C-alpha cells in the first residue's frame, strides 16, 4: 500500500495527540475545528485504519496512534532540522569547501583569506590541499575541487578562470645600498649574488631572459623550486631575488616589520600570470561564489602591489 501523507496531516495529528482534543488543537494551530477534524479523517483514510475512538465529542487515541506518533514526530523533527540546514546554507552559514592551491598561495594568502571569510561561519568545513600549479589545474578540470589558485596555463574548456597579472619585484636585503633606489634594473644587480627560481617554474625562465636581453651577467648563487624559501635568504642578507608581487606581499604581511626585506619595482618589467579557477561544468555553491569574489578582490590588491 502506498500512502501520500502531507506535512500538514502529520503536524495536525501530533498536535491533537499533544493537547488531547480537536478544539484545543484547532486553537493552537489557528484553524477551525472542522478543518482539523477533516485533516484527521483524511489522515486515517490515507493510512487505512482509525487512529482514534470517537466518544461523544472526545477523541480517544488507539494504541496504533501512540505508535504512529513516534513516527510522525521523527519525520517532523527531521523536516525541522532539514529546514534549519537549508536556511544555514542559504545564509552561507553551513557547507563544505574543497580548495587546492600552489605552495605560494597556501603559505599566507589562502589561510588569511579563509580566516576572514570563515570568521562568522563556524559550521563551514574546509579542505585545503597544496600542490603544484599543474596538479591544481588538473584537479579543477576534473571537478574534484571547488576553487583553485595557481599559475596560469592555457585556456581549458573544463575550467572557469579569472586571470591576474602580477608584476615582479626585486627583493633586497634592507641593509643593502640598493634599498633606497625607487626602481631596480637588471644592471643594478650585476655582480651581486642572486637566488634564481628553477627553470620548471614559469618565473625562472622569465628572469633569466630579462638578464640575457639586457646583456647583464647573472651571479647565480642559489636556486630554489619556489620563491618563499628564497626570501628567507634575502632577509638574511645573503642574496637578491626577482619575485612576483604575490609572494612579496605575502612575505611582507606575514613578517611585517621583521621581514628584513624591501621590495622595489624591477625593470625590464616581468609579470607572473596567476589564475583563480573553478570547474566549468559543475555549478558553484553560493558559499564558493562568495569566497571566489573575496579572493578575486584580494588578488587585485596583490596585482597592484609595487613594493
């Protein structure tokens, strides 16, 4: 037997059981007695048996009514909980976010953005994974993650990407004689120890090309896979570094006045292209949309940073 019970029937039945009469239930529900009586009769027809004995103007619950009350209250409790959950989701108070980003973004930018975004959202859960930009891009393309941040690659139909062009800066030990110069050129760095980024990082070849085209020799002392470890050596006064504004501002905000580094615009101009990514073939949750908008605003500030 298939039944088609309504929420109103269950609510009315539970209220009649709670107060013990049709008239009292009608008053508490804000309905008429005939309407409540009709709802109970319709419920009994739907389930195929009587829940009450009619004794004059009283309804006397049958044993089946007490059993059915447990089921009705369980359903109503579940519906109430589901309603609260849906409201929390609508208010961006509940949900799950899966985020992947490259090492630079994961060290400062993303944790601090999440701290701001989640300050009033204690029931939102976040999974944050750090991988190379290539892996992050593949994860977003395969719809495994909601949001990704990494160095830009070629356009892909499976990814929605907002691209940001980040100017490169020269990281200088604050004790260096170059610290007071407003702009640093490749010629300023001739014969000075440099930390270079490995060739497999998109920034590495760009920096090497800038020195080659200016016919300035490189004094190559250190080589790193990513920028952030290299900045530690700059802060110790051991080398200079050409890095993107994303890494520079992350370092400055992370260490504040203790960074030991000043950043200056570098010429010839070099830019690093960074992408804020989401899956193209899966709708974004409202929660993810709000976070993407926040991240985009913050990345625009990074793109404008000149040291």
